[in-house]
């Protein structure tokens, strides 16, 4: 078993032995890349949320109720319009957050 000798300590560092693994510095992300990643995640989630609404909610409507076909079609239209608007807003925010493309990147 290796001997535990104290390592020299800097300001505010706790006691560490030679056998302790080296510590990694804390990872802090810049606000812009973090926001950009969350917007990309939101863009990926829009179709999943829409699929859930389109598939799950109509199953909750009881059978044999008059007028359900019309209300279901209106619901599907509203879900579709909502998904288009959500995707457009996310794309607009992403376009502003993305670095400008150079001529060679296109």
C-alpha cells in the first residue's frame, strides 16, 4: 500500500494525498451555447409532443358521442397549426443564436 504523503496545498484547496485522483475543474458553459443546445432540444421535442397530442388525446373521446368527428378534425388542425408556429419560433431563435455561416460552409 502506498504511503499517503500530503501534497502542497494552494489557496482554499483541501488536503489531498498522492493516491487521490486528480480533480477536474468545474465545467461552466457559456450562456449562448447552452441556450442554443436547449433550443435544439426543444426543436427535437416539438414533433414528439405533437405526435402525443395527435395519438393520445383522441383516444380519450368516448365513442358514440355526436359531433366528435368535427371536433376531432378541428383539434387536429389546431395541433398542426400549433406545431408549425412552435417550429417557426424555435427556428427564428436558433437563427439568431447560431454563428453566421461562412461562404465555404454552405
